[in-house]
């Protein structure tokens, strides 16, 4: 897990971790930023320093392929084959949080979700 909004493309022709710009890159960045700006910990860019001390996401967003390459991922497939603008929202450093921690996740992401929906 991590705390970031990841946008297409998640893959590139070379199969390496490098920025892979989609034709709608500016739109995807705007959507991702709309979400991350409302989550202070996400927006600061270094949310998981205990687990990943060198990981940094400027303003809490990243191009998927620049982070790590995912060939054949659903996010890219939906964009290319159905014109669905999909982002992946990583909600926390712990992949499987305990049930009692879920209200904290809601509090941290409620405003982000509302802002994300406003983008429609």
C-alpha cells in the first residue's frame, strides 16, 4: 500500500519505470490533484516514510508507469478500450488496515471523495 493517486499510463513501450504520458494527461493530473489536495497527508508527498523512506510523490500524485510499470493493467485497458477515465487511489501505507481504523480512513478521505465527485 501507499498513499497516492496514480493515473495512466501504467505501462510504456520499454517496460521500465518512466513517465508514460497519455493523450489526456492534463485531465488525469487535474483529477488526481483534486483528490490529493483534500488529503493533507497524501498531498505532502512522503506518506510512508517508515516503510518506503525514499518514496516521494509530488503533491500526492504519480503517473503509474513512472512509479512502477504494470503491463496490461485494468486502468490502461479501460482508458484505451472503453474511454473510461480511471485513476487508482491508494488509501494508506498499510494494505490491510484493521476494522477499527476504518473511521480514520473515512475522515482522511471524505473531503477528497466529495471533491473528486465534483470533477464530473
